């Protein structure tokens, strides 16, 4: 049994925070003791408590040295074996505190996004000097870190997010609403780089060829007002339904014919894409980040150029006119997730990494 702590400085709620909680629950089921440290007013703090996971309120301000003593005290008191950090601020505060702690637990920095990392001395100190290993959510992110930052390849591991294949099982899930036409939707946090704008701009072109098409956007976030304004400006309010934040994601996926993911930056392997594949849905996605690791063009879905509304519209019309492709992509997508991206495979990989790092640490001692 391992004592594991996850730290997260983010106040928001999205795939990164969801993965932390799902990973924690999975490791708890396997007999490990897991806790999460996060700002007391953050969404992940509340969700962690609701999930029944031990949670500690924490302040992560990397520019304020007084943030370190709080983490130092927590680490010494709880005597963790492994600490997994997830954002910049909590990584700095936690790694420094851990290096001065009596037990000196292993520090793993998980990198969820494909944003380039600075080549500065401070970045190298964080990723190689203060941490024992780095975990990425996509192989593309790992390769970028090795190629562009010259990080030691033996210390960087890829562990894509795992999907619960029971929860996301199309044979068990009932649709959230009845389809009245060809249903196309996006599921995810409403952030600018998720590309909702390009989805909405594609809609008039799709309607020209598919008059019965209906469009759905599930999620909440900082771009909600801008998205509503764009929908109104294009007079699409009768065609586009904004569903808001939804917990019934499998049911939403079951209600759609095609899932769209036109994100153009910051992506690892998006959970919403893996969820759609698990639900046997055809996906049209931008070739960004590590998306191409799961959307294999013309096999598990269709790839488009980022920020290309016209190409997105063309691909959607193409799928509508070729329903056999939708079924084929769905079957291949479900198979891919089952073989490589189940939550069980994710937990197996993480346990293997943890075990290897602990053995290495014991060997040094």
C-alpha cells in the first residue's frame, strides 16, 4: 500500500481535475491511501470531498514563500510515499517543501497540456532538479519535452487518461434526449482554445447540405457569453442548444450522431474524445496536441486542420452522407479505447511507474 498525495492549484473544473479525482478513486479501490490538496474554495476541493476522498485545504502561491511551510507541515505530518503535482504553482510549492521534509517523498510532475515549456534554468530546475519523474497524458507531449527541452527521456512517462468502459457503454446507456434530426455536438469546458467558435461558424455551411441537422454544446466556462453572442449573431439560436454543465456525459454522447472537437491548442489526449470513442461515436477533431494518437484519420474518426470551419463543415457533411463510416469509426474507436485507454490500463501503468521509482529510491539508499 502506498500513501499518495495529489496537489492541484487550479480553481477551475475540466478534464485535468476530473482525471485527478478518477485516478484517486481508482487507486483507493486498489488498496492505496490517497489524498488531494487544493485551494479550499476551488471546485476540485468540493468535488473531492463529495467523492469521499481525503482532502486538505492548501495555498499554492509560488511567489509567496509563506506558502511552503503549510505544505512542509502537511508532508511531514502525513508521511506520504509519493506526491503527484499537476499545475505550476502547486508543483513549485510542493516540490520545495518536499525536498526539506523529513521523509522526502518521491515527486512526480504530471503534465496534462501540450503548451511548450520554457527552456529557462527555472523550468529545468522544476522538471529535473526538484522532481523524480514527469508523467504526461500523451506521447506527443513527452516527445516534445524530450526534443525541445532536452529532458532525460528515462524520467518522462506517458500515461493517457483512462475511461470507465462500464459507465461509457453504449449498450447500457440511454440517450439524454431523443434525436429529431442529424445530431452534432461538442462536450467540454467552454474555453477559447477548445474551438467552439469554429464549430459554430461551420454550422451555416452544414445546414445548407443537411437541413435537418441540429447542434448541441454541453459544458460551462469562461467563454459562455461569447459563444451565446456568436450564436445570436449568426441567427442560429433555433438550431443550437446550449445544454450547460452536465454530469450525464454518457447520456449526452448517446444522444449525438457525431461528436466534434475543434480544439486548436493545449491538448493532451482529451477525455471527451476518448469518451466519445468508448460510446462508439464518430469524431471529427482538429489535429492538435496528442489528438492524433487516438483519432486515426479515416479509421477511428476524421482529422481536420485547426481553426478551419469550412473543412469541419465538409467533414460533417461527408459523414452524414456515408453512415457506414459512422458505424465503422464507432466500432474501431471502442476497440481502441478498450485495448489502450481503459481506466484499468491507466492504473496499471501508474502503479508500475510508482513501483519502479520506489525501487530506484530504495536502491540509492
